[in-house]
C-alpha cells in the first residue's frame, strides 16, 4: 500500500493562508496495481479572532478525488486477460475550527466530506465516508504537549479514541508517541529540525497488516 503526499502552504498578507496538496494511494499485489487513488487539494484558513490570550481559526479544503480501478480477474483469474474497470471521480469538502488559550490549551473540530461527495452513478453510486474528529491538546510546559481525540464515522456508532505525546528534547529533536483503540494501534517517531528543514520518521503498527513506515521532509522559505 504505497502512499505519497505533497503539500505547499503560503500566507496571504492580511488574508490568512492558502495551501495546495497532492496525495496518492495505491493498492498493489506484487507488480499488479489493483487501484490507484489520487487527490488534489486546495485549502484556505484564516483567523476569526486573535488577541494576546486566545485565538480562533477556521479552515476549509476542497478535494478532487480520482479513483482508477485495475483490471478484473478475467478467465485466468490473475488479471492478465481481465477487463479495464474504468475511472471514477468526485469532489469533497472538509471544514474545521481550532481554538487556543494562552498557548496551553487547544481544541479543534474537523468534519471530512461535509458535502456528502459520492462516486459512481445509478445503483453503483456510493457516498464516501463522512468523518467527525474532535480533540484537545494540553501543554503543561512549552516542550511537552499531550493530546486526545475522538473520531467517528457519521451514521456509525463506533468511536475511535486516539492519544499522543510530543516532547522537544532540544531545539533540533522532537520525540513522538501515540496509540489508538478500535483498532488497536501504536506508533512512535522522531522529528529532526535544521535551520529551514525538518525530517520526520515514524512507525505505526496494525493488528493485521505489517508495520507502516512513514518518512516526511519539510522545507520553509
């Protein structure tokens, strides 16, 4: 399940921030690509209120989602003589709020696919998942942050609970650790910061799949 993500964020003087992103997720079996999902993102965020002690911000993201399906199994069963299943696309919208108080307390709410974007037509039309996330973060000291969040698929009673800790060892190294329930997963990672660069590496477990390795590179200019 190779996955890639690229994003660019830039401030607009007096008008908040605008961002652009591209994400790709492939499902492969050996050298055969079963599906390829690509998403182009455009986001915008701005402060609704800001003073010396508090801040309230709002943001939204428009996503253009394209899903390329592989070939059917065919008569041979291995896809070598299968039919091309085609391509589907749709547009989804995400919105979120975040509030902070005295640089110690933060809380946020995020709704994914608020417009109920769907793929397919007719009897094959499927509404993509709508997801609600809500979380809080507490910073007892400037170098330590603790977070807990709840995630729920709208229309589903199951709730995912996630928690994490991030500690700044020094000006160059941050250590991170987190866990979630339903399903049970555990992750650890580290961020290495240079003057205008940041390199992050993390590992995430899964109850069925192998460990996921994540590597990211950030640049500021």
